[in-house]
């Protein structure tokens, strides 16, 4: 048995009833509970992990709210969430050759690749029978883990921030770049204008754009997160100065600002992730031949847009999800050199994970939230703990 967090449909329903279905009033800490889980028996290709640290991920918020789908219900009544983790290998099955006890690894959440490598389902979310890593121990198959790049220059918490968000950002980038280049080859325009809205994935996306030599802009409501990106050469746009695009006038003022920042051109690439008013603002800010990518729908699932305007401006909307296994390895190579994540000021204890999720929900964190799961850390990572 191991201690592990769970979300049950009874708790989701009870909390929604308590707040009369007003999702803005939901207290996610009443839905995410510390539970116990029997670990799966080890197979010959399995690896047992002691989880050292995890990042809080927004899909857990979606699971607790049941605002997109009621995943606990769809999964038969309960899920054990958590699909981003850093762990120590403690045992390996007989056919495992790539890992040995003592290795430090990171997970990825591609639950089942389709024939081109893209995930059909996500681990610890809609993959049947999958149990997540907001737990003290876990059993995973060897293809689900990647050696942690301990020499990359990041500290342990920064490495723990990236297993889910960095492959997502990497995939968004290679799709956006590839699509734009179908329309406008490099010799016609080498330096693109790239816009990302608030959130950990977008921040990493912009770091990649900047590292590839493009103009990157971060439109966020958080002064701390804007300052962190500005220190990496990515200027901020204060989203709250435009009231998060509450009115038409706010959006118009935002587009005017974008035009002035880009010499009248607009954004060749936009990373959305949130939808709702963010989608409309990104659409309006897009340059001719622009590409708008998203792997998220935090504010709304559905979008509406003027298809004639999109055609006339040659704008492409692309929907991505998560990386292929090869893409996950490639994204991991960029830890430290490109991906330098902003970490929230508090490192939460394992018992405080529900509070970390509440603070994520309330959007009061100053960076990616990290939960320290293991009290005793292996000697191999001691020097990486700030
Ligand atoms: N498909 C995938 O593989 C994948 C992977 C990761 C995430 N996602 C999804 O993508 C979305 C974003 O994830 P993330 O990890 O980047 O999120 P995150 O790091 O938790 O950041 C969320 C951001 O949302 C912004 N925000 C909060 N309330 C807002 C509002 N009312 N209006 C505008 N912005 C608001 C905040 O930005 P500011 O306050 O700074 O403006 C905050 O930093 C989530 O829905 C998540 O589930 C999908």
C-alpha cells in the first residue's frame, strides 16, 4: 500500500451541491483527499518508483471541478490523479535494461501512443486503470519514464516543474513553427512575433521561441511571472491593464498595443491554452498568415470565430494535445538550456497538496507549484535542493 491522493465522484457531487453548482465557489481541497492505494504487481518491464517531488497540474483542477468532463465518474467513480513526477527507481523488472535502482527519473503522461506516437489517452486521467503519481510510490512501465537530466543546470524543483508542461510546450512549438513555415518560408521572414498568454506551458513555449531567435511577448496578469520572463528577454504585456479582455473596448485597446509593439504587423504565432476571452484576443492579435495553437481549454472548451476573416487573413487554428515518446525525450534535452521555469515561492509538503491545488485554482501562485513528496532525498540529488 502507498499513500496517494484520490478524487471520488461522491466528493465531486457533494461539493458541487454545497455550492449550488456555482463552480466559482468550489473548494477543491474538499474534493482531493489523501487516500491509500494498492500498488500494481510488478511485471518484467515495470519499474517501482519512490516519488520525490511533483508539480501541481491544472488537469487535477479540472478533475475536481468536473467542469470539462466528469472524469472521476467516467473512470468508474474514482481517480488517483497526478501525471507529472520526479522519482527514484527502487526496483526494476527482469526485462528492464534502461534503468536500475538508484536512478533518478521523470515521468511523462502519454498514456497510449497512436500509430504516429500521439497520445490517445493521458495517464492518470482518461487511460483506463491508470493510477497517478500524487503518491509516495508508484509502479510504471519502463517506457513511461525518462532519465532526469540532473546535470542540466536546473535545481530539483525546476526539474520537477517540467515533465508535463515542457513536452506540451515543445509540441505546441514544433507544430506552430511547422505550420507557419508551410505558408511563409524562413527566407521571407526569419524572425516571427510570438505571443503567449499566462500559464506555465505558455511561458515555456515563449522560452523556446526566444531561444530560436524570435520576438516573444508574454501577456499575463501576474507581475512576478512577467518579471521572471522579462529577465529572460521576453517582454511582458499586463493583461489586467486590458481587464482580461472583459469588453470589446479592452480587446481593441489590446490589439492596438500589439500593433504598436510589432510595427503594425501583429503576431505570427499565438499560444492560447485558456480559450474564452483569451482566444478572441489572440485571434484579433494574429498577423496575416498567423498560426494559433492551443493544448488547453482552461476557461472554455468551445470557441467561435469569423471563418471568413480567418480565410482572408490566412489564419490557421491548430489543436494539439501532448507529445510523442520521441518528442518527450527531445523536450527533456532542452531542460536548463531553453526551459528555465518560474517556480512558486513556497515548496509545499505532501500533506499540503490540496492547499496547493486551491491556490492554483485561485491563481495566487507566483510560479509553477511544486510539492515535495519525499522527506528523505537520495544523496544523488542533495546538491540540487536549494
Ligand atoms: N494538453 C496538454 O498536454 C496540457 C498540458 C498542460 C496543461 N494543459 C491545460 O492547459 C491549461 C493551462 O495549463 P498551464 O499548465 O499552462 O497552467 P498554469 O501554469 O496553471 O497557469 C494557468 C494560468 O491561467 C491564467 N489565468 C487564470 N485565470 C485566468 C483568467 N480568468 N483569465 C485569464 N487567464 C487566467 C493565469 O495567468 P496570469 O494570471 O499570469 O495571466 C495562470 O498563470 C490548463 O487548462 C491545463 O489543463 C494541457
